[in-house]
């Protein structure tokens, strides 16, 4: 019998009905002792062309300064949250 890994995350929908994705700035606008703060946007595809546009208000995404890779990032959130 194979033990399946329980998915620890709860699905959360978009705030804006028109949204179909999200974008996070690459450079943090704020740096604290333990966290980095990034501008975070919900986005939707433009009607004409392959470009995307921001939908709704700017939000903030935070991440630990001590994350080295995606696996350790998930472990950090699973253990702490």
C-alpha cells in the first residue's frame, strides 16, 4: 500500500472575477530581518495580443529570506504554517 502525501494547502480563489493568474515582482520593495516583501498582482490576458494586464489593487507577497530552493520553501511553510 502506498502512502500518499497530504496536500497541506487550502485552495483560495482570486479576489477579482476577471483574474486568470498572478504576477509577483522579482525585486523586493521591502526587506525585514526575516522576510522580503514583493508587489503582487492579479492579472488577466489582454483581449488583443499575448500580453497581460493588472486587475484590481496591488497586494503584498512575503517570503522568508532564508529559503534556498522551492523544496525548502514548501517545507518551511508546511512546518511553520
